[in-house]
C-alpha cells in the first residue's frame, strides 16, 4: 500500500467509528466492545491516530494514547487490519505517536503487548526490561486475567 494512499487523522467520523468496531471484533482482546462504549472511549481519549486508506475511505489502522503530556503516555489499542499486517501500517502508527508534537515532552511511553510483538516495539526504544516494576491489573475481563 503506497504511503500517498494513507491519510493520518486524529478524529474518527461515525463511519470510521463503526469500522473501528469491526477491527475490534476481529481481535481476542477487543471482540466484545460495543458501539456506545467505544464512542465514550473515543471522547475520553487524549490522542488518537487513525490510518485511513484514501481510495476506499477504509480505516486500516488505529491506536490511542492516554497521557498527562508531561510524565507518562500509555499507548493502547494498536491495531492494523488483519489483511494489511506486514505492510508497514503498524510502523506508521507508532511513528505518528512517538513523533507527535503534542507528545514531544513526554518522558515515558508505556504499552502492553504479547511476547511476539516485543521485537516490533523495540524499534522505537520500548523494552520489557522495566527494572523492578511489575504490571499489575484489576479487571472484570477474564480474557485479560491470564492463567
């Protein structure tokens, strides 16, 4: 997919919000998300990056950031359409986030990922070596509880 065919947006219109729901439906960790909740989530997100394929007006990539714009930024929901993985869209999402002018002063970026994606995120300086820190979670979502 040519870079010129991809537009980076920081807002979703209603048709793209529905397409985001379709992207979520294809993933184990977001499959049960519902439109009213996703709309509320989008309203409360500090920064989002959406990749739109211009010729088809298709949402092909998405990520969001929760941040205080100084100390911490938590990157969430990095997702690329399944049929377009391996084409550089995930890298485009990450580049757009870590190079975003509104995030230039943020000291620490964090994200959670599956082990097979550690090497991908390491390209932007992410590491799973976090000193003595441990990820802790309280959730009612059994898929995220682990075993």
